[in-house]
């Protein structure tokens, strides 16, 4: 093992015992996030993303005929990935606050706010409820009312909450990635993959190339989450109580 590798593993203040379980949870969370990305890719191939590409009537019909397919086509795995992201942001803060607690805290707040925004940006339960009401409606007026409500909800999928969620989530992780460059916890390769991947995400709003950048970020996240999971598990194992932390 090289001197730099030894420093990464045994450097000071890298594994406070009080955060031992949180580091392990972070490792599990990174693995789950990895799985969700892969499942999301598979789901996209089988059940393509539909909001913005088809009508509320078609989506209601799809939900009634195949509720699982309808759920997948409404970005279920992205929704779940954001929920698990709450834990990931917490672990990154604990890991990086020794580098610069001010920026680590900013990254944490931005990340948590971004994850909360996924709830209004993905109103899946509401669409399922409207689908049932639409199917049970007996008059054309009632059906049109539910369709109008459905179209309003579908607009949220690509609306302000989603755009803010995507940008703030990527920007938060970008801050954390830059902090990794100054940390003795994460390798430089982990930091740079995080920087490149999350820079691409932050550019999603650019005309023409924005969507391409989002797709290109996917393999970056697949690699990054593997690196994070490995490191978090190592930190959980290295969290041995000592006098430095009052253990």
C-alpha cells in the first residue's frame, strides 16, 4: 500500500465513533441508490417516461390496464432515489464537515431541500386516484374534469419543483465533490468523478444539450456510488473509539 493510500485510510479525524452506524447506513444507501439507477434504466426501456409525451387520458388508461407499468412510467425510481438521497446527504455532511463545515452545511441544506421538492414534482398517488375517478365517472363532464386535473398534475413533472430539485441536488453534490479534493477521506478519483458527473447535472437546463448531459451523468453516478459505498463501509469499520473522540 502506498503512503497516499495509507493516509487516506488512517488520516486524522476520518471515522468518529459516534457516526459509525451512519457511515454503514451511508454505504447501504449508496448501494441502494446504485440499484435504483439500474432498475430505473430497465424500467425506462420497458415503460418509457410518459409525462409530457402523452395525454392524461392515455396515462389514466395505462394505469387502469397495468398499474405497475403506469407507476414505472411516472418516474417511480427517480422518486425513490431522491428519498434515499436524504441519508446520502447526511453522511456526506458528516464525512466532509472537517474540511469546511460552512460549505458542508450549505451542501446539506441544499440537498435536503432538493429531495423534499421531489414530492410535489412527482404526484403519482394523485394521478392514480384521478385515474380511478376517471374510470368510474359516468358523465362526459365528470371525465373532462378529471382529465383537466390530470393534465395540471402532469405539468408538475417538468415544472419548477422538478427543475429546482435537479439543479440544487446536483449543485449540492458538486460542492461535496470539491470538498472531497481537500479531504483525506476520499480519493482524488472519487472527487473528480463527482465533479464531472454533477457538473453535467447542473447543466441540464442548457438548450439542446441539457437532456444529453442528464443522460451522460447516469454512468458517472453508477461509478460514483460504488466508490462512495466502498468508502463509507471502510469508515464504519475504522470508527474505533479512542481518547480523541472521548471513546
